[in-house]
C-alpha cells in the first residue's frame, strides 16, 4: 500500500481525522478485495492534477507540478465542483451554489456511484486533499479544506458501514 504510506508521509495533513479517514478507506478497499479497475469518477470539474497523475503512472511519491495544481483557492474551488458532481444526486446541496453540504443527505440513498475501488476511485479524492493541503496558507483556506475532509470522511464512513452490513448479511 504505497499510497497509504505516502498519504501518511511527509507533508501529510495534521489531525486525527486524516488518519482515521485513511484507515477507513483502507478498510473499504479491503471489502473490495483491493481490486484496481480503471474506471475514474466523472470528468466534470475534475482537477487537472488527476489527469497529470494518471498520465504519469499514478505515482504515490510525487505531487503534480505547481503550474498544474495552481493555488489553494482555485484548486479548492475546482475540487468542490468535482466532489459535488461525483456525489449521488440525493446528497443535500447548497441551493445557491449547488455545492455539497458537509454530511448532508436527504435520506438513505444509493452509494453505487462510489463503487470505484483502487487507484481510480476514492484514492484520487484523497490525493487531491493531500495536494490541496500542501498549498494552504490562510485560515480561510484551511477551513474550506477541513470541511472537504469532513465530508469525505463522512462518505467513507457511510461506505464502510454499508459494506460491513453487506458482508455480514452474506455470512
């Protein structure tokens, strides 16, 4: 799990939520038997950094060049557009911006949009958060990033719980 090690390595985000999210993601990948299909999340709003990462053999130890990443504000805005696009329609959104509301859901919906194990799935989301963290210079940027991590953590927790239930029901 080179990705796991790199996401916990040098320059990693501070705080227990990051580590907990990575541990939960690893548990989710275990449910998927560590499969690695090549189906990315949709391209609408997807950061250019993901394209670079994919075209460069998905290196776990290198971050995209600064010219591709941009700054924390533009990267964060783009990330939220992409995150909102890849989430299921039933997730609660801000009426004005269309952005996902952290932890917001209008009932229990279908999580199948997130059945993307391996390098092309949630790992791309986690790498984006990792790269974004490395660009943060203001408290406002940190706050927006923290909201993003909280929502990703919530989604991963929901996916783990759903897969745990499925695993138990087939025993």
